[in-house]
C-alpha cells in the first residue's frame, strides 16, 4: 500500500509539473522574414507535402508572433478581433506534446505531452501529421459573454489564418489552412471546454 501511495504521489507531481511547464520563446527577429507584403501575397500558396525537418525556436517565435502576437504597448494584437475581445487562442502541436501560445508572455504553456498531430490531420488527410508543427486556432466564446458569438469567432480565426499564411511564406515555409480534424479527440487532448471552438488548423513546415 505504501508503495502504491508513493507511486501515485510521483504521478501526481509529474502531471502537475507538466501542466505548469512554460517555455519562453526568443524575441521575434523580424529581419528573418523581410519579404514585402506584396511579395508574400504573390508567393502565397497552399502546401500539402512537408519534410520532417524541425522548425527552430526562432522560427516558431516569429510565426506565433505574426499569427496573433502583441504588436503594441497597449496589448493589442497583430490580428484584429471583434470589439477587441481577443477571443482567438493558438495551440501548438508537436512531437513532444501540445502547448498554448501565451501572447502576453510570448511563451508556450504546456497542456499535454501527447503528440496530437494525428488528430489534427484526421484519417482522410494524413499528410498534415508529417509537418513538424501544427497550429490549431480556437475561439474562446467566453470572451464574448454568456451567449458567445460563433460568427465573430470564425471571422477572427480567418484573420489569424491569413497571418500564418503570409508569415510562413515570408519565412520560406509551407502551410495550408484546414477545417478538417478529429475534433472530439483533439479537444480532449488540448483540455478544451465546450465554449472553446476548434475552427482551423495549419500544419507548418519545410516543403517536401
């Protein structure tokens, strides 16, 4: 019995440590994506074939900042939101687990250790799980009050999605916006509540 209690305590400690893990991202180096907006628009395309080459922390830092990071001292973001409710959350799924992007701290907050990319990809589009990083775009409807606003959430997700496209293009990376995913399993893996709507995902990586 004593051994079982000790094992349970170790497991609980491990789970708590996992939940509290924070990975501070490097300061975004905008010189690494100096392509003009017009050039990025010209070259933007959807990519569905990825190599297994990993993204660096510097690349992920810049990608997340461009997607929905803070670009002003008042805390406003690179992507607009309805009534500035800032409902959009960006989750990062990698081989080493899943993380929530904390824009205020420019850091990753671990939400789990499981590789959720197969759930992001789904059975019909397995290419997506080959990308080293999958960004999952969620609208937290609680930011809009008790009734929520799914339409505004979908629009806000679109802004972030386009930012991901343009940033990835400027960084020499490929991506594609997708609405297909295994929502029930992914929501469970990310620890979402019903008010957090899974809207889009972006596998991101080097083009194969």
